[in-house]
């Protein structure tokens, strides 16, 4: 990879960090603890924390990527190295957590 392409990639990831900071401020208080409590992060395994789990799931949900593409993007972004099958299992376990976060965010808006 030449120097110009590498610089562009680093700049892109810096922008993603800024985007994440904005999004994280909008999340309800206690969202990381609720990931464990509601079973989305029962075992740490591949995901070191709730932040990495949510960021990875948002790649899939917001970008419409396949689970395989999500795994590739998450690895390229330094979030996690995980298979598409493992992502599918994690996604199934995130439903209650997502529901809780959505409800909390709606309460804040009303």
C-alpha cells in the first residue's frame, strides 16, 4: 500500500472515532452494563467490551452488510476478529439489549 493510500485509510478511521464519540454520547446511561445484564455480552470471548460489540453490530445493521462483510470490516477497523457465524450468534443475543436502549432513548426524547 503506498503512502497516500495509507494516509487516507488512517484519516477515515479517525473520522469513525469522532463519529463513535458523538453516537456514544446519545446512548442511555448504563448501556454497557446492560449488555452484560441482558445477555448480549454474557461471555466476553471475541468481544472485549460492549462498545466493540455495539460498533460491530452497527456495521451490520446500519450499513446493510452481510455478516461476512461485517466481520471483514470489523477486523479491518481493529474492532474484533470474528467469524460470520459467531456474529450471527451474538446478533441473536442482542435483541433485549437493543430493545432496552431504544426504549431508554425514546424516554429521553419525550
